[in-house]
C-alpha cells in the first residue's frame, strides 16, 4: 500500500519539494521529527553566513540519498521555514520514502 503524500511534500517530474522547519544551533543534527508543516531538521551550525543552510543541504542530501548538488533551497534562505528542492531520477520513489517518515511520528 502506497502511503498518502503529506501536504508538505510535492512531486514534479524529476524533483520533489519539501517544506522544512530548520532548527539551527541544535544539539542534535538531522531529522528531529515530522510535523504538519514539514520536516523538522536539527542543524548544528549557527545561522551565520549561510553555514546553517549549507549544513541543511548536506542533511537533506543524506536523508534523500542524493548528492549535495541535487539539493537546493527555493524559498526561505534567511528564514527557519524553508522550501527545499531535491532533484532525482525517480521523484515518485523519493516522495514515497519521505512520506513514510510522516507515518513514523
């Protein structure tokens, strides 16, 4: 059975966009939890000079299983709420994998 696609996730032909709530300066790095507004990602770096955004791209690449170059921030570069685009060959498979995260909350 295919999980329902959560509202914070959108699928394109060769990409997926994900809404993220960033937590810079977090003692825990990585996926903290899933909320209705998106993935909550803990970032160890402070929000200075793009360091937190760079780390967020790295973390999302790890979660999605893609190279860092496939991840970009579309909106919210200076905000804690962001929209991230993940380019991939099989967007539907990635969306299903990310959707499973919302079932584990």
